[in-house]
């Protein structure tokens, strides 16, 4: 089915197109990649430890496997199971106000004698990689995808065939502390979770309430099930698309696990998000303090500080772009870029130049 208006609203609301049977244009198709079979039951940190060991024993290829290592607990734990000398890549956004987690990540790499490498991310990388991903994905995408694709290209040049990540831990083990901070009413959660309300920016918005309604319980919502369905699908799809585009495989050991008991929301709300992960981190790094949660570094606030907002006819004319965050501006920018790229006859000169330059660069690299 072709329904551009549905696709635009779904992307702005959830950061992905929730129904893989609906596409923007006739020539495009996209796919939702659901997480792996979650067969490892975890009731304590020892269960997580055992699962990681078993998964990595099957998946690790000597001299061909590397890890994406951030400054947080999840990838740090996985790094502690890597053989000495394994390459560990950490992103560093080159921007005025970007969070630099390379020093924290180096502590983990040094603790287990890994080969720590920095992948610098610039806006120029995004401009080069955006059209490549759009042609591969067939949809606009999450702002992490360009840097994941650069990691894939970097790893391939280093002879790596597989990357280890810990991306799904937050959603499985109770790390989304802000979204778990209260028992939301249905209306509260819809407003809180929606990334960009399509009614605020599109001329022909489509309601996404049918998707939220699957999890409605009276006046409230089963937000935990929502996060472990909708959010995990969105996350997993972003990673699979990025790494498939870069022709490299990846493994997220946490995606094979589930908690045998419901998340203890009292512990999360009292400062112990991912309490099972915290316990394992302390065992694996007894001499390093548990780090504060840091999202993947994306300098969208800097990059879009002076962006004037979308200009295409699909967008409202009265958007006050200053009211939106950098992440929200990215979604509108990426959607407009995608429409310019694929909507026949409307490719802007700027995007045409960027597309030609990108294709020339890729040809030279190949």
C-alpha cells in the first residue's frame, strides 16, 4: 500500500514506519526487523553473565570481531568479555557542545587490554552518508544511522566482519528511567513519547492513536509492553539497516535476554535504573564507578541551531522551528531530505549537489 501521509506521520511520531506494508512511493519498500528470539531468562546478574558468555562463545570470530564501546555500562560490560587485543570503537562527535565519552570508554578498554580506536563524526559525514542510507532503507531514519554506517565502513577497512553492541539493554532491563518515571495515563504517555506531533508540522497529518491503543488499559497504558514492542522494533530496525548497508554483521547479546520478573519500578524511580546491569558492572569493573547514563553522541543541537525549518509543501507554513529540539529538527530535516530525494521533480539543487558529491566519493573509495 502507498500512503505518503501515513508514512510521514508514523516517522515523525515513532522515528520509523510502524507498518512495513505501507510505503511512501511505488518504487520503495521497507522492512521492520524485530529482535532476536529472547530465549535467555534473567533473574539476576549471574544469569546475564552466563548468557553473555554463551552468546559470545558462539558469535565471536577471532581477529574478525570488534565492539562498539561507549562510556556507558552496557557496552562496557560486553567489552569485559572480549579477548585481549579486540578492537573497541568509540564515537567522538566533532562539534562545539558534543559530549565526549572517549576518556570513559578508554578506561574500560584499558582494564581489559582492548585496542581502543576513535571514530570521529562530523556533519560532513552525515551529508555523505544520508543519501546512501536512504537508498538502502527506502525510508527516512533515526539520527544514529549515519554514524553506525561510518562505524561499519571503518571496521570493514580494519578487516572486521562482525560488531558487538549493547543497544537494547536500556529497553530490556529498565534503563529508560524518564519513560519509567511514573505510571502514565494514556494521554500523558502519548504526548510524552511522540517525538514530533505530526499535527504541529504537517498539513495532512494522520493519527497514530491506533498503535498506542494496542497498549491502552482503561485510562492508562501498558507503557512497559509498548517500549518492549514498538521501541525495540524501531531500535533494532535502525541497527540492522545501518549494518546491512555497510555489509557487516552485528550481535547485540542483550537482545537475546528477558527479565523473568517485572521491572522493579520503585528501584528504577529511586535511582537504580538497570539494577541487574549495575550489579554486573560492579563485578566486572570493581575499581570504576558506575557511570551516568549518556546517550549516543549526536550533535544535532549544534548542527541544527540555525536551521530555518522545512520548506516543502507537505509542511505547515506556521512552524515555529525554535520551539523544537535538535532531535526533533533532525526528524523534520531527514523527512524533507527524503522527500526531496524521491519525490519526482522536486529534488533541490542543494540535495542534488550533495547526492552527486556522495556518489563520486563512494566511486573513488571503491
